[in-house]
C-alpha cells in the first residue's frame, strides 16, 4: 500500500484525510502529516495518522505528497524539500495558481505532479474537484489521487491551460453562492420571516435547482423559462437582476478570480 503525506494540516488537508480514512477502511498508519502549528498537529494526531517533525520527513516517508499550504508559502516549502527529493515521488498541488512547472522547477526534479483544485464542501463529502496530472505519472498514482478526491465528491479532469479559470468555477464559487444565499435570507428576515427558516428553504431551493441542472436534461435557459410565467413574479425578479447587471457581475467576479490565480502563480 502506498503512503500519502500532507505538508499542511488546515481545513482542506483535514477534509481530504477524513475522506481517505473513510474509504475501504483506510489505514491511518499510511498517512503522514506535518504542520508548523502544534495545535493542528495535535488535532490531526487524534485521527491516528503519523505526525512528522518536518516536511522533509513527510516526503521521505511517503509515496504521494500533498502540498496543502497557501500559494504564498510554496516557494519556501519546496526549497526545503528539493535537496532530498527523488523522481519517484508524486506531488499533489492544491493551491490556486501553482502550476506543474512551478512545482518541478522549484524542486529541480522532473517528478510526477498532479495539479488539483478542490473546494471546501469536501468537508461534507459534497466536493467538486478539478484535476490535471502530468504526463509522466503512473496509472496507479493517477488513480490513487483521483480516488482521494472522488471519495468526497465529484471529480473532473481539466487540461492545465484551464486550471486557473476553473478556480472561479468550483474552487471559489461556494463563496459567491453563500453571499447570494445570505442576501436572500436577510431579505426574508427584513420582511418578518425567521432567518433560519428562510435559510432552510433557500438551501433546499439551491439543492433542488442543482439537481434540475444535472438531471432534468434541460439547459439552464430552458429551466429559467419553465420557472418564468409571462408577466409573473419570476420575470419581475429577473428583470431587476438584469437591470443591475447581475450576469456580467458574476462573470467579472470570475475573471478577477482567474487573474488573481495568475498573479499567485508568478
């Protein structure tokens, strides 16, 4: 069995580790973790995984290494690893904007790399993850990394040229949806409906709408049309959204997300 290491033990790493351990009676002894935070290490240790003293120790004792640190810290972390790295190690990058080439160049090693963009609903096994493996990865490691994320949601392979754009699609998008839901719930509260009751209805509406998009066979435009009666309430709402430039605002926000990812990768 291959060992999987994590450098960084934040929310995303913890979610991935929990997903791993829930799959096929996962063995915690096959998981190695390091984080600078003693508090995070203490929390992760309760899951039965091996807590290492350094990132180098994680790499040496693991076959697949997940780099679960912020993009701004990648250079520092990879610099610490490069003197001990070997080409048989497979790296998984889950940071926004960090390319396969960046990881290889920083390590000075042509090791296999999988660039991944997960999202936080992974914590509830409702994740949406985009993956892009390098050409030199083994079929076994490619499948292991895919399963690592597929066990906590859905996965799609995306070519690397689109990995910055896809951040706006699945990586950052939960935040826009939370903002949209908050605006709706606060409107309801301001008009006398209990916030929690409104949010419960909104969450169900979001879940149902997602199911319709996935399962009905209708396009988004057709689904909008089916909700919209001529001269009715939905039309009135949609006209106001269009008046405020809702559609363009969403696309401008996604464009800003992509541009920031490009900046972080430089």
